[in-house]
């Protein structure tokens, strides 16, 4: 691995750690808002977090393609794959009838 590759790898790891921290704060804020202890998360903050997650998702996909290429630089096995995200069945995940009312 070359020096620029190491730098890119460290930047990606730092960004992942940062967004992980941001997700944790976001979830805790949602829980506090749900319990009535704090205000809801601002829509702009939620949008910003979503954008960071999408950007990091693409960066991880690029990393996977780069790692798959190996020494022969042949990433065809993964490049030909459809890497677009699949829709999440949110209606099942967000179904309140399965949650305990507080």
C-alpha cells in the first residue's frame, strides 16, 4: 500500500469514527425528544447526517472495489455488481403496534 493509500485509509477511518459519534448523539437526542426531555433534532441536522452517511457509504463501496482489484487491478468481480442500496422495509421497522407504549 502506498503512502497516499494509507492517508486515504486513515481519513476514511477518521470520518467513520466521527459519523459513528454523530449517530450516537443523534439517537440519544431522538430518545430524549421522545421522552419529552429535549427538543426534536433540527431537520437541517438530520439532513446533514443523512448526507454524511450517503457519502461515507459511497466511500466504503469505492474502498471495496479498490481492495477487490488486488495486485492485478482487476475489480471486475465487484464492479459488475449492482451496489445500489436496496429499499428498506421501513413500514415493518416502524410499526408502533409492536412497540411498548410508554
